[in-house]
C-alpha cells in the first residue's frame, strides 16, 4: 500500500480541521490525493463544533500542479470529474477553508488553493496557471479566478501562463496576507476571528455570503469540462504538449 498523500488531524479542541499535503515531490495533485482530501473533508463535515479548515503542505512548495499523466486522453475526463468534485466540496464546505502557501503554487495546485476562502502566503510564494505552455488551459482556474481577482487580471494570468509573486498576488486580492510565517498567520486569524464565535453562526454567515458564488462556479465547471473534453482534447497540440513534457523535449506545434 502506497504512503498517504495527506495528513489530517483536529486542532483547537476540535474547532479546526488541519489538512496537510505530504506527497513528494512537490505535492503533485493526482486522483489519489484528491480522493484522500475528499474523504478527510467528508469525515468532519458533520462536526457541529468545527469552525474552520486549514490546508497547508510539507516541503518547500505547495504544489507544482496536477498530474500530467492524468491529463492524457485515456484519463483526462475522469481526472477532471474528480478534481472538480473535490473543488466543489471545498467551495460548498460548511465552514471556511484557509490555505497556507509557500513556494510554487501552480496549475491544479493553484486551483486547489483558490477553492478555499482565504490564502496566507509566504514571501517566496508564486502563483500561476501555466497550462497554456503545454497547449492546455486551466478549466477550474478559468471559472474561479475571474470571480476572485476580476476578469482582466484573470485573463492576464490564464492566457499568458505567467506566474506572479506573493506581493503581486496580494495586490490582485488573490491572497489575504504575506508574511514570513504564513501558517502562524493563518492560525492567528482563526484564534482572533473564529474561536470565540458560535460555530452555527459561522456556518450560516458563510452560507449567506458564499453559496451564490459556489453555485456559479459549479455551473461553470460543467461548461469548461465540455470545452476541455470535446474541443481541447481532440487537438494535436494538446496531446503533443503533454507528451513533450513527459518525454522532456520541446513540443512541436501544428496550431491545430
């Protein structure tokens, strides 16, 4: 049996669910990790005392992105279904999710992070959706980023594939704070703003402000899944980009 991709435990007398990505190298988001995250969230969703989730990571980087192997034609549709199911779970979770990011937070890793409510970044954090460099696009990022940072900034990141540092991400409104110790910053936020409050009030406040947003995202997921599977996947360049990455060579585009 392979090692788990995450660790989970309760903190703050059961008020805080801790989730930690633990998959070497660089926490690649594959279907195994998605399944383990989903199971951990499901196990605690009904806990009436729970007030927040804190997602962080081992190692210097939050995540280099989703598994390239699972983007190949025989796995792509199943991978997308599972990833978007996990993201919808986070978006619709009854308590807020705080995310701690150090180092690279790219591709499917960024999609995982932005499904949460607040992001606490280290000064060395970098955020990007580089899928277009492999002739792909970021389905979930295409849905969530415009809602979080505005249309023009989202288009900048999604079409260029460039990454931005923590300070620029803060200016964009993508992250809540930038600090030397983002884990402690996130814990301090929980301690200051949540622990003394009623858990049911937190759930209702989150539902009131967040449910319409989550519902819009879920609807858009269905649209981009179709765009990816029906239009992108059959193209030469999409498959060529993935194969070139796996074979460690320069892709040869045909623009078709």
